[in-house]
């Protein structure tokens, strides 16, 4: 018979079709219907069958559901692009420490530093006093500072005095602390965004699957 009605909650659907819900409670369609109602959506039913048969759904229409799927697929592309970009940032952040350590071997200042640490007691004392982050000589931001420390006596003495006496470095004299913390922050933030965008993609995929199942059910 024809008895069109609007249903806005799963509880209302269950009240109308208790036998159907019990028999089909683990079915893909029933799970999709629950998800649909949880998103505060409504369905309009046409012919209401008796017993355990599925009712006829007249809204949302196939056309409406198709547009919803297209919208979600577009959103998925955008989120996936962002996800991949942040994965690249995360990988670079994770590799930055290793890359910096490798790059130092190609820097003449690194080898000069090692030599002076053995042969020059005054230099060794200054380098130890400030805990010179010589491994950062391969880092574009810190390379000039390390090279100047190794090659310029006046600069070395000035930097040593500054680091030794400044309250900024009172608790931690590591000049490389900022670089290390920046890398850690970038890694943590990147991982957080990668995880979140992955979760967003999973949610979109589940919504697309939901709409596809409803599309198979929809009358027209």
C-alpha cells in the first residue's frame, strides 16, 4: 500500500519495522542507515511493506545521493593532497637529523674543528664551554656560525663570552637547542596533521560507502 512518511531517527525506523531491524541488524544497509540518521539526515518512505521486507525509499533520490557522493569525492581529493603534503613534511623532519649528520662530513670546517680539538687547548676549552653544535655545520641556518667559530678567533671569544655569561643560556648552553626543538616541533605537528587527515579520509570513505548503499536502495 501507499503510505508515504518521513523518518528522522533510527529509533523511529526501528519502531516502524522492528522485525526488519532485528533480522537485518548486522547487514551493511542497516549499518549505513544508522550512520545516515546519526548525521541528522531524514528519509522519506513510500510503499510500506509488512513483515521483514525493506520499505521503499523515495528520498533521498538517486540524483541527490549521486551529488552527495561527488561532493565527498572532491573533498577526499583535497584532504588526500593535504595528507600527502604533510607526510612529505614529516618524512623530511624525521630525516633532517640524519641528513645533517651526514652533511657535516663534507664540510672542511668540521674536520678543522676535530683537528683543533686535539691540538689547541684554548679552542677545545671554548668549544666545550658552549657545547659547540659542530654537527650543524651542514645545516644552512647554523653553518655560518660554526664556520666563524672554527676560523675566527675574535668571533669565537665573543660567542663564548656571550653564551657563558648570558641568562638566555644559563640553564642550557647548547647552541643547537633551538634547531633540535624546532625539528621536534615540526615532527610532532606533522605527525598530528598526518594522523588527523588520515582519519578525515577514513570518515569520508565511510560516508561515500554509506551513500552508495543508500543509492542502491533508493527508488529513483
